[in-house]
C-alpha cells in the first residue's frame, strides 16, 4: 500500500543485501548486546543506547522512501515505526516496517498539510511505542493511539479543538512521552492521558510554543517533568502537572527545540538562533541559573551527556563541552546534524548525509568510520541504533538501514 503511495513522488527503492539502527547517557550494561529504541531519545530519554556489542563498520541492509519530514524511528524487535508526508496526496502516513528487511507491514494515513515554512516541510514528531500501542502526534496537533500490531485506531485526540492548543509557527514538534500508565503530550499546555483509555489525567499551565519533548527526572524525592517551551524552563510535578518552578529562557521566534538534559538536580538547556546554553539548579522550590554561554547552540537536535561531558552541534559545529561550559574540542565542516550514542561511541549524522562513528571522549575528535548514507535534503533527524542496526533519514524521506551487528 505505502509503496503505491510513494512511488508516484519519491521512487521508492529497496536494496536487499543481508547485513539495520538507533541512540541517549551513560547507562551502559556490558551484558547488553542488543536493545530496542521505543521513543524519542530512546527508552531512557537520554539519546544513548545501552548497546555495546556493535561494530563501527557496517554495510547498507536496505533503503526505502517513507515520505517527507524529520521524524526519527522507533524499533521493537523486528518492527520499526515512523511517519512521513506524501506530498501528492497531502497525507501523513504512519508506517510499520520489518526492521531487518524494510518490508511494509501496515500503514495508516490521514489528510495533512505540508507546512513548508522556510524548509522542506513534512513531519516533525517521532512516534512512541509502548508494548501494544503506538502513539503519534503530528505538527497540526492530531494525536493518535494505534494498535502497534495492526495499525488500528484505539483512540485519538485533536489537541487544537479539544484543548485550545495554539499551533506554533513551524508546527508542533514535541514527541509523545510514555511514563508508566500515562502518555504525556506537549502542545504548549502539557496534557497527560491514560495510555490505555485516552482519559485525561491532568493538564499543565500554558508554557508557550511547543517544539521540545519534555524530560522526566527524579530530582531529590520529586518525580518531575522538565519542559523547555517558548516561555522558558519549567519543572512540573509528574503526578499532577502543577508547575513547581519556572525561569525565563527566551529565544528568537520562541524556538526551544532540544530536549533538556537532567543530571542530579541540574538542568542543561541549549537553544539555537545564537542564543546559547545554560545550566540551572532546581532545589525543589525554585530554579537558579548556574551559568549561561554561547558555547553550545542546539538549533535542532540536542546533546548527549556521557561521563560528565556534552556532545552536540553548536549550530553547524560539532563540539564537546563539560558541565562548567568549557569547550574541550570542536569539529567544523559537518554542517547542521544530529547526535546519539551507544556505549562509548557517538553516532553522528552530518548535514552532508554522512554517518560518522566517533569516540565519545573529551580528549579529541576521533573518527572510527565515515560513510555517505543518504543523498540530498537536510539531515536533522537523529540516527537510531537498535539491535545492531543503524537507521538514518533525510528530509526527503530516504530511510537507510545499515548493519552494524557484532564486533
């Protein structure tokens, strides 16, 4: 079905060779040779996979067109899910593929607009997978909970019509976040639903334009959500959605896109448009700024934190900085890209369509491999490693699966 939808515009191709991907902080188990990647920035929300037994060298397993957009993928076992926009039909298409072959299992499509505002347009948000359910928010505020097995609608919400959410300039970009028995959706107001029934559990105050996926954290004895929206940084009570503390963090166009990184009682925030980054401390009642700097400006994709060091794109410069805001190294010439990690290695998607595997060390930028994996478009989508397979996507909709199993 998807093949027929996409052939008209994208020339869908499959390369079956026989040798597939995902990526977020240092929760590494030496025994963990394979791992699923079930939501934005991985199951732990850090952008780091627990996988350690994978090779820096790989080969393309398959390649497929999945429609326009920037959505990443989620993977569980032999199944992969993502979403793309089919321009000729003006539809968003949620896709389930065989993760190892690229073969289509099911699709679910609905009408949508392209939203090409000073970029190529298409999808923004990454689906979230929780066992039997696949949850997808689109840039217009359509939130759908589907059967992961068959793609049937279990329940759905119109976040604009039902909650009065204001669609930001570039469309909603925060991905759903599954937390125990609820799923959290950030559309300016953060709304928590019972993931099985769709019943509303709580709603937060309006926190401004929503481009960033919240981060969950245990700060002291408080279960929290840290949200960085157009108005700034807010810490919410995870059980009620009430605002525990907030601080202003204003950016041009109100765009704060990168997810906050929480380590202990400290919150790292980074934004593009020449704003910069900052480290904040939450004491349970208030948020205090520790420092701010222009040393790291995450315009699209955020950093990963490994052993006390942050790795990410400062606009178009790949950098490593420490938690005091000191630069350890910088690499130019890669363009604006995205970073994830697995074990002690970085998975870097360059703006030129290259997958770069490098050592996660503050000592120097050390490359193990560099491979051109996609042609054309822009490459703001975070690479994903799952079960030894690495998935890379460009904005034109080319999804490449590479085999990096075994080391």
